[in-house]
C-alpha cells in the first residue's frame, strides 16, 4: 500500500509509525522533500506536519490530478516562437 492515497476529497496518509490520518485535500498547506534523495515527504495540514515514505511527485498527482511540478511543466511546454 502507498503511504498516501486519494479517497474522494480526502487523503488517507499513513506515517512512518503506521498511524493513519485522513486529511481533507483542501487542508493541505505544504509539501516538502525531507532530504536530497526525494523519497520521503513532509505533509503539513491544519498546523500538523506528517512525515510519509512517499515521494513529493507522487503526492502532487493525488492532490492536483493532471498538474506537474515546475521543472516538469516547463520542459513539456512548447518553446516561444519568437
């Protein structure tokens, strides 16, 4: 099972200790990489920070389906014609 799953308008999050949290997607205030390996993420919601063993890239796709992070989005856009 992934550490973070989308359930309707909620995220089901399982932290490192195995505790589960159900967060409303709109309550997520911030996502942050935990280290340079980018294999874990801090999720901040409602003033609480939860560390999860899943990449930030995978979680962004659950919060905003179809959206991409800045570097990925810029590479996919067509170059300016002038």
